[in-house]
C-alpha cells in the first residue's frame, strides 16, 4: 500500500444537502494512486487527530470527498474556503475487490453512499441501490445516473423514491447480480449481509472510529472471523475498511 501525507489545495467546498458538504481537493502526486473504497485522513486546523473520509471519486489530479457535519472536526472542514491548503494522508486502506465481467450491485445508506460512486464507475452496468432517512438527505443520484442505467432510491419515510429500506429492493434484485458492495450504518450492513448470505458474495466497508489511519494506534481495532482462521483483532484502517461480509461481527 503506497500512501503519503501532502498538502492538497481545496478547490471546491459546496453544501449539497442538509449538513452535507462536497469537497474537491487537488494534489498531482497522490490522487492517481487512489483505488475504489479507499479513504483519506484529513488534518483539521487546531485538532490533533485527523478525520477519515472516503474517496467519493478520483482522477489524476483531484479527489472528491463528501462528508456530513457530525462534530467539531467536520464543522471546521465545512467552513474552509476554496484556495486553502489541507494536509491529507492518502490513499489509505484496502478498498473493494472489483473483478471484470461481473454485475455488481452497490448498496449504500446515508453518508455511506459516497465511496460507492468511484467504485461503481469501475464496473459495467452496475445496479445502484441507495437509501436515506428522508428526501432532505438524498445525495449523488445524478452522479450515479451518469454511470448506471439502474439507480434505485429508497427513503425510510417515503418522501422520495421507494418507501422502505435498501434491503427490500436488494432482496427482489438478487437474481440479477453477481456480487454486492455495501457501505452504511452497521444495522444496514448486517441486514445486507443476511440477504446475501449463501446467495451472492458481499463485501462491506466499515466506518470505525479512527486515530492514526495507518495501523499504529489500535483505535480502530475490531474483531473479525476470517473464513479459514481463528478470530482476529483486525485494524480497520490497515486490513479494511472493506471486508468480506461473513468476516464481520456486526455489533452496533
Ligand atoms: C474509513 C472511514 C471512512 C469514512 N468516510 C466518511 C465519508 O465519506 N463521509 C463522512 O461524512 N464520514 C465518513 N466517515 C466518518 C467520519 O470520519 C466522522 O464522521 C468524522 O471523523 C467525525 O469527526 P468530527 O470531528 O466531526 O466528530 P467528533 O465526534 O467530534 O470526532 C471526535 C473524534 O472521533 C473520531 N470519529 C468520530 N466519529 C467517527 C467515525 N464515524 N469514524 C471514524 N472516526 C470518527 C474523529 O476522527 C475524531 O478523532 C468515515 C469514517 C471512516 C473510518
Ligand atoms: S486508526 Fe490507528 S491503528 Fe487504525
């Protein structure tokens, strides 16, 4: 895994939904290394610990990062102005294992949706299923539609798209896909893993609390159960964030 910490230039910071911001940051050295499902660790001014954010999209010179304001760090990030410099450690972690010739279904919930865009763009004819609590929180639908003919939106309250959960749609579509890649809250990942079990392979991306982001502090340690081995304390930043759905204990 090749990563480094470098100054990136913030070139765009736009509010795209209630409390959700869309950044574009540029650095010609590190952006080209990004792979689908990887993340970056961002130095926020005046804060000691960096903030991990998934790579939503990437090209040779820039990364797109979409984040929700949760606490002080992301609030400060939301107030930064284009032209400012940001220190970013990138690209980090092991992302989705995407193989040619398969039809993938990308299943995202809430702020777990962004990393699926870059991943979906690497595949042929993907099926996209994204779910949000309500229409105010819906993001990235046009971006997915630019790369897929089948983009299905669900909301918990029925205020946009299908009334219900992503798993209601996934269950109906299992016969049309080869593999699932999912990112979202733990209860959603647990439900997606249950729907896929014994039918299609499923990879899940975990958003565990993190410190260093590079395997040095153990803040992100979580118990996993590799298929052929004993239970293992995995570091999500280093061994993940993407795991086979059957390796994960869904606590939370
Ligand atoms: C691999 C990975 C990818 C992520 N991708 C995204 C993304 O694309 N968009 C997005 O909005 N959020 C994402 N998150 C969650 C995001 O990192 C947290 O919401 C953010 O760190 C909260 O920081 P804060 O200072 O605003 O909140 P506070 O709660 O004040 O944070 C305090 C400390 O806890 C850590 N922390 C708090 N919540 C989390 C969390 N859920 N995950 C990791 N560390 C946390 C912070 O880094 C900080 O060190 C991701 C997390 C991980 C681990
Ligand atoms: S965040 Fe430090 S070991 Fe993973």
